């Protein structure tokens, strides 16, 4: 091969090497951009999950009470920031990038808890942000970081299934059929001596109770039995007598625990923020007084029950919101349509638990209205239903 041909071949090989190197750089650049873009998409999805969880947790606290927006903001920040992670699940979202606002309507003006939000708020909007997500390859293009954010809006809607405690209410004798024969504020006694208006322990899941009622007692400790169907006309088994084994679970929601080893403690059997009990209810209604006494965590009881105690630190240390506002099925106690030991469900009511219970002392509740009414104060956890759903209000994402 001549000298000229050898020089030409060398030049060609040199050009090919340079072209290959440049192509590799371009290819690596595209791969790097793809890595950064994929990472951004993943972090964005993580932030969206945090925003969804935040909004759903917050709206559960919007139950019409005066301190609802403040509680909702704390709940949303906790769930969104302290219970969700980002950056390939390597770090907590944290509370600072989580902001919440509230509005009575979806198209209304959303305000923060300390900036004008009211007890009438029915929608919670949560925004979760990561202001500076650092990139690995985009700095080559002059992009060192990107600001990401995600938003979600939630409200509550009637449910087709809920988490419920094992209680039911008989239809009242009044003429207000929209509220099952009751008026908001009516006091109802847990006892079987009344023809109407008495409560029963209810087999909300339709399970076999031959093995004992321990699962029913356990339902009081958490959110209740879940996946309970809310459909009208469904037959539900009831117990109309006194069931003393369930007293401890009921009383734990007041922060009242049996002395001498009931096996329950406030860390497991969570009480309401206030253990204030009413016997008889104060003038003007128990619900308004309950709202006022929740913040200072009052532990006073009018008529303390023997063998039970309510330690002073229980409510402030362990208390949770709305543990004494409960949803329960209303049943037609005069109906024989379901046969022996069962009654048909008419709908669901919201009730405020008024007082602890003992074998010789009936518990009492205050009727707060239908549980699918946002003003009743009750919310629950469960599966949202369609337009004909009649169950308690549960959280649902709307945006």
C-alpha cells in the first residue's frame, strides 16, 4: 500500500473515532436526560400520592365543628408529610412543603385554617411541593434543579360501605320521617325499656356470634368494622339486652378504663379528645357544650361510674378527634320482615355519645341528624357510593 493511501486510511479512522465519540456523547446526553426526566416523573407521582392522602385525611376532619379547619390542617400535614415519602421513597415529604386550604364549595375561595376558613368548609385542598429537585445530567444544559408540586381536592360523599361500631338505633316515634322520627338534639337512652328510641348491639357484619362478642368489643377500639354495607332494607342481627362485655369498649371512647385489669389502655383503646360526660345534659344541648370542652380536654364526669377511672393525662396525651361522634344504622324495630333476631336498615344516623355505661346505668346519646348530612358532624371511612347511596359520609377525591 502506498504512503498516500495509508495516510487517507488513518485520516478516515480518525474522523470515524471523533464521530463515534461525539455520537456517544449525544447518546449519553439523551440517556441522562431520560434518567432525569423519569426521576422527575416518579417524584411527581410520589408527591401526588402524598397530596391525595393529605386531602383525604383532612376532609375527614371537616365535620362542622368550630375547630374543624385547624384539625383538618394538622391531620393533612401529618398524613401528607410524615406518612408519605419521596425521592424513590428515600426521604419523608415533611410538613413544611404541605399546605392546606378549605372552602364550603368546590368553586369557592379556598382559605387556610388560620386565614379565614370556617366550620362550614366542605372541601379540602392540599398542595405538596418540592421546590428544588436536583438533577444529575440536566446541569450540562444549565438546568440544575426543578420545582415540582402536586395538588388534590377532596370532599365527603354518602357511602355504600363504611367502618361502623356494633350499634343500631330503633326508628323514633316522631313524625319527622326525614330524620327517622327524631329531631336534632333529641336525647336517646341505651336501654330496652322504651318502646322506641332504644339502642341495640348490632351484628353489623352479619358474622357468627356463637364464639363470643370479643370482636364486637374490639370494634370500639379502632375505626370499627370495615366494609359494612350501608344499603337500605338490608337485614341486620341485633341484641336488645344488656351486654356487659361490651361496656369497656364503649367507655374507652370517653377515656374511662376499668380498674383491675380490663386489658384496655388509652394507647390501644383511643379516647376522644374530651372525656366530658353528661348526666343529665346541660341546658342548651350537649353538642354545643361538647364543642367548647373538647379543646381543654376536660375529664369531668357528672356521676362517675364505680370501678372505672379516667386518668388526667389520658385525653391530652392519647386523645383523637370525634371518637364520640359515631354513625350507626337506624332499624325498623317494629318490622317482622327479617324474621326473628333481625331488623331491616332504614338509613344511618349520626349520634354524640353522652355518657359512659355500666351494667346498672344505661348509656345515652344525642341524635345529631342523618349521617349523610354534612352538618351532622359525622364522617367515616369507607367506599363512596353512587347517587342513591345513603350511608355515612366518607372522603372522596374530586380534583
